């Protein structure tokens, strides 16, 4: 087994690193890694339906789509991620319990009654501290999971709480669970254990358990190839937002100038059809705005550019501003 120690904290780079390792090596591999504050959405999710757009934008939180399915998760520096990549005939796919056993063994050695629960979670006293997901490509299975150690759970809740918008489609919706940090259950240790020590403990256990003797160093070629994947895929709007399943979006709000109700049909992140209703006053035909929205990404920056091309408050929505329209557009 090859052991990768990943010092990078950019979520775009780290998700790309997983794909690079999966496709670039034949050996079984293991990697521990951390991201800065970020939201990682599942392969089959509608990104916009999963995030609190206001909070994400105000805090400049990157949103990145991963290869595996499952729900959206919030990462920060208090969360440790682990990745197993295995070559076999496909038997290991969906074996969540088998991949998480080394993690449970470490926690149980520390006196923590951690358990495998449900389909893909690890829990302590009924509270989730790890969510897991998998991806299969040919004869390679990628299994990765989160380990909440000292994560800011309040930030997690805020980042993943969507607006009161209505999304209808075939995307996989995340399920909010009661969560806990691992460190809360290690208070009996003396001296106390921090995340660095916990990471070292997992690394040592995995190396011993699987007979790994060396750590694979990142070469300049490795980093260059991963950065290329970021540029072409993981750092792009089409992958992170445009890959969302088709959906219909609806939101309404009453402003000083009246009620505005926006309906959008979106395919692969692009608005295919827009309709606007309400009891607002309009000097010019609102169809101009509807036509301008068609063919545009369902993205705040793109929508702002469209709205700002028109005299919104004068000709189309009396006493309603561009900012008002943006409030109901995502």
C-alpha cells in the first residue's frame, strides 16, 4: 500500500488529487488530508439546492463537486479526511464497514465507543462524526470519509442550510444529522490529544495494519498533473455547478414595489426557460428580462450582469431593485 501525506488544504487540489491517485497508480493507496473551509457536494447533487448561498458568498467558501455520491458536507481545518483506493474485482464497492474498520480500531484503542451506523456513517453515542462515500472506476474503488475532530459545527449548519427556495428535480438531497466532534470524547486522555497527534495515530495504524513501509513523496510531476486537473475540472463552474441534475427553481417575495415570483427551468446549470409573475408595475414588457435570462448560467455573477443591462426599477419593476431580484434568483 502506498501512503500519501497531503500537506495541501485547497479543496480543488485535494479532490483532484484523489482522482489523480486513482487513475495514476495501480497499488492500493491511502491518504490523509484536510481542507480549508469549503463545501463538498456529491456527484449527483444539485449544488444550488444544497448550500446557503448568502453565507457561502459572504464568507467566500469554495464549493467543489467530488467524484462520489452521497450528500453535501462542510469541511474546515478541524475536520480530517481519509481516502482508501483499492484495486479489486469490484467486491469492495459498498463495503463501507470494511473500509472504516481501521478508523474504528484507532478510536476504540483510545477508549471511545465508536460504531458503524446505518448505511455509511460512524457515530459516537448516537451522534455522527464521520460520513463516507465511494466511487468506482473500472477495477478501482475509492472510499473516502470525514472525521470531525474540532470542526466548527455552527459553521457547518449555516453553510449547508439552503434558502427557502423550491427546487424540484432528480438530485440527491442531503440529510441533516446530529453531529459531534471526536475531541469531545477524548477528555479522559492525559496529555490531551490534538488533531495532529490523531492524524499521526491513524497513519501509523494504517501502515502497520496493511504492511505499508514507506510514504510516497509528492513529485513535481504529481503536483503539475493535479494542478492541470484543477484547471480543467475541479476549479471550473461547469463541474461544480453545471453538472447539477436538471431542475426547476421557484422563489417569490413581496418587495416595496409588489410581489415578484420567479420560475426557472435549468439544465446542466443553464437556464432554459424563465417566467416572471407578480403584482408589480412594469412600463415595458417583462418578457425582455425572461428572454435575457434564457441561456445564462444559474449563477449570481451571471444573473447580476443580465439585470444590470436593464433599467430594472424604472422600466420593468417599479420600486424594485437589482439586489431585490438577485435575492429571489438563487
